[in-house]
């Protein structure tokens, strides 16, 4: 399995980690961001013709999956979960992904 991201997704992750750091100063997500950077393949996503998600900011995840041909997005985001199945892309919560693909 390969982690696939786009520059836009990396920017989103970085912003989220900064928000967490501001809200919880004791939390250091640097190692998590480094892990993502080292273990992912970065692709420039094509734009979607029209918005898919209720929150258009989440379309970047669908666009990245479609660009690369990925069939699974791991996210707990309610807007992404609602469009699970779009273009045969399944959106799974992290726990569901672990139980389905990593625990045997």
C-alpha cells in the first residue's frame, strides 16, 4: 500500500497540524508530518469538473484519488464519508481501514 497525496493535501495537513499546535501546545505533530512526507508519493492532481463534496475544500482528496487511480481514501471527514462510492472510490474511517486491511 502506498500513501498518495497532492501538494494541496500536504498544505491542508500542515494547516491542521498548526491548528492543533496552537490549540494544544504540548502536541508536536512534526514527526507525523515528517512520516507523511517521507512515506508518500506526491502527485499534482487534476481539477474536478464540478464539486463532489458538500464542502468543496474536500474535493482535493477525490481529485487526488481520481488522478492516481486510488480506490481508497482514509478519512473520518463527514463530507468525504458521504460521497464514498463516487467513481468507485471508497472512503473509510481509519479504524475501518485498519480492521479491513491491516488486522488479520
